[in-house]
C-alpha cells in the first residue's frame, strides 16, 4: 500500500470514529432524556397504585357502612311494623270504646 492510500484509509477511519463518537454522544443524551421520562412514569405508576389502594380501602369501608345501614334499615322496618301493629290495636280499642259510648248515649236519648 502506498502512503496516499494509507492516509486516505486513516482519514476514513478517523471520520468514522468521529461519527461514531457523535452518534454515541447523541445516544447518551437521548438515554438521559429517556431515563427522565421513565422516572416520571415510575412516579406516576406508584401514585396511581397508591391512589387505587386508597380507593379500594375507601370502597371497602363504604361497603361495610352500607351493610351496617342495611341492617339498621331492616331493624327500623321491623320496629315500624311492630309500632303499626300496636297502633292498630290502640285504634281498634279506641273505636270499640268510643263506639260503645256513642251507642249508649244514643240509646239514652
């Protein structure tokens, strides 16, 4: 090989080396930006997980409260039924009592 071909080959190698280094720098910068985006996504994923966990806990608590309220409504319905029965008995007795008094007063007149 003559000296001109060697110099040309060296120049090509140096140009390729320079391009490789420039590409490597660009990849490193792109990687840094990607790491920042991944970090943001990781934080977002953790926040979403925490929010979902808290939501699940809240839903569980609300379900327990709804169950408790359903039990209380059932108990209240039972108590209302008993109250209605007792009130009907009082009304029946009052109608019987007042009906018999009206009947007595009508007979006397």
